[in-house]
């Protein structure tokens, strides 16, 4: 076994030197680590989105480091490379889902040596990989957080296009012009569709696998303002996960918050970046089933405070200090309607 101090040095220095030899777009695309001098109780493994880089995970990574976790946010395979990329010379993104699977497994094994309990999280294609690990490596994953996972696109027509057509797709700026600045959050200004197909295939595998297999406790986060991925598939994934894993949560940000697909940072359009971090913290640190979350939220509709409800139920030890923020995002109206329509709680009465 390699000593922790040696592993820390490799992560903080050797990987950076190796990535520099690739020739990266700029500093933002290097693997990022936030490590304590010794292993921690929790370690977070964070995967950035398709064509982007580890800078997307900086806010979440720093948040979890501040609360005592070791954190690693690796550069995904084929991402962040400097070059003149275009239709004739597309960026070197993987076209085989197995590349991502091997990469995720290797980093999960490494993260397991940095802390006792591993949280995997990601955005978009990165959260697709986190979801795959939650399914295939459920014994190693303590918590999984899937931010806008790419299980499928927002349009079945686009999915069919990605599956069947080999072409080049250029990201477009709001005015319709191709974005020329590779230092923007997207990283590459475009990609060949077989590269996106690899992520789509991984997402569709997860959709089928979650109906059949155990899964680690998983928090799926969606936004009504997300025009890139299917929120309906997120709901179906959550419902299927709940059949195998009662500690499965799902939040759909209301359209009024205007949180985009690139939800990890304020720079990428999320004015509520801190709220997102706190919600994730609430999940990672709590041991509440979704039925228990709903029970707390329902009792709060009866003009009771969070602390009063949790005390009555005797669930203080199960709740993160961040849990009150999470409860504000739960759709209490929908829960009340479900209860009034005949749904019954299977939870214990007040103690």
C-alpha cells in the first residue's frame, strides 16, 4: 500500500506535471485537489461536465473541503486539451463508454484511500458517470449526487440524431455565433457526435440498470430551466432508485430560480450556487429516507418549525445542520395533496 503522504504528493504535483505534458487549454483545466495532511472521514470525488473541466467543481469542492472533507476533481479523459479543434480535427473525446467506466473505477479506488466514506458527484455527463458508479460500485459509494445527469437529451429527436448521425456539433453563443474562446466554461467549442453518443449510451444503461440493481444512496438534482437534458427521465430514475434504496432524494428547482443546466457555479449562470452546495451537504450528512423527508415537510405545513418536528420525531441525529435549507426546497404542496388524496404515512407517530 502506498502511504497517504505519497499519494497526496502524487495528486498535488505529479498529476499536474503529467497533464502539463498533454498541453491543456489553460490552468482551469488541471485536475483539482483539496487535501488534508491525513485521510478524512469523508472524501468527495467530483466529475465535471462534457467538454468542460474541473473548474466547474471548484465551488462545491471548496465547500466540502471547508467542512472537513478531502476532495478530488479529476480532468475527464480527452478533455481540456489545447489545440485547433474543428470539424476536420475534432477534440480527442472518448467515443467508447468503457473509457469513462475504467476512469471512474480507477478514481473511485483512489478516492477510497483518501477517506472512509466516499461521495461521488458530478454535473451532466460527469453525473452520468457518478450514477454508473452508484449502480456498479454501490458497496464502495456512500453517497452519490447527480446534478442534471445526462440520461438522455431534452428531445427524443436529438437523442436519435446523436445515436445515428456522425457529424460535428459546435456550441453556439446566445446570439447564434460559435463561441471562439476556449477558456469559457464549455472548454471545447464543439465536438464530434460519437463522443456525445458514448455518454448517452452510459446514461441509457443507467436508466435500465436502476430498475434491476441495488444503488447507493443517490440525490438527483434537476431544474425546470434546464433545456439540455430530460427532467422526466430524472424523475423516472429517482422513482426506480427509490424501489431499491430508500435514501434516494430528488429536487426540481422551480423555473422562477432560472437555474441552467450548467448549475455548479455563479459564473456559469447559477445565482444560487451556495444554495446548491448546502443542499448537497444536507444529503451527504443526513441519514433520512425520502419518506422521512416528506414526513418532515408535511408536518411543517401545519405551522410547525423544522426543529420542533424533528425533535418530536426523534430524528435530530439523522439530520445535517444544513437540512432546514433542504426542506425549504421540498414541494410541500404536492405532499399535502398526495396525503389528502389518500396516501398514508408508514412512519411512526410522535414519540
